[in-house]
C-alpha cells in the first residue's frame, strides 16, 4: 500500500486541482450530469469496458478521479462493482449525496491507499490531464501496482492531434492543467514503459470536445 508525503512540487499541483474542484463541486456536478447520455461514443466505451470486466470474472473496479460519481454510478448500473476515489473532499460529498448506495473515498492517484493487486480494473476518465508529464510515470506505476495480474486499465483524456499539445484556453476557473492535451501514442508509450500492454487506443471525435483519446490496457 502506497503511503508517504508528497514532494513540494507534487503537492502544489495537487493543491491547485483540489481547490478548484472544491470551489465548484456542485456546479461541476450539474454541468456534467447528463454528459454521458449526450455522448453515445463514450457510452459504447463504458459498455465495452464493463463487458471486459465481467468477462474477467468481475471484482472491484476503482474510478480514480471520479468527481461527482457519474461514471462510477453508470458502471454500477452496468453490473460492475465500481467505487470512486477523488482528490476533492467536496466532490466526494456530492458523489455520496447523489449516489448513496455506492462507495466513494477521498484520495490521490499519486498515493493510492489500495493493496497491491487488489483491483480487477481501474479507470481514470479525464483525470490524468491534471498530472504533469514528469509525474505520469509514478502515477501509472501506482495503477499497475494495485491491479491484479491481467487487470484492466481504461484511460480517457483530452487528445492532441499532430499539432503541438498546448493546453486548451477555454477553461476559465479551472486549474491550468484542466485543458492539457496529450497524444495517444505518447500515452501508449508511457503505459508500455510502466509494464502495461495496450490493447486498443482509438481517438473519438465528440461534440463536446475536439478530440478524446481512449486507451484500454492490461497489466
């Protein structure tokens, strides 16, 4: 189980991210409440992920960076034993209020308080965007640690095309990292360096965002 204090630079961006979501947890929940219903491609991704989890025999699935719990709840409706973890205490309060039958915990993806090999699957749906490039390896190593052998990892993120992956500039009130763009190939490389095997990495075009990168990998 990962424990210990963060270094000052990590604590800085964690604190910025935490404060931003604490400040507008209820507003964010309202803003995203119907988002999945409006995005059929993301529904398809979640359905395939749930099917893969069931095919693997089921078991606990962590939604890391769960926010108000909309994806956690959707996966639960699909028959997945999902629980949520989020850095923001206010987000967790909202998630527990809106989905009282599900488990939600305050925690950081940089220090997952989960036992080694304890998860069947883990997803981080548009939450690794807050992690600087120089910290991605540590985060993915943590994901690898808590997954059982063969365990599944699903990542969703704002994706860059062939242009420079500069942050998006339409995220007023969000932390600087909110609009960070990443090339799917680079994320796939990071996964491989951490010990994951990437199964698929489609890029989907959605009305709500320019490009969405999706990677499914296994430990």
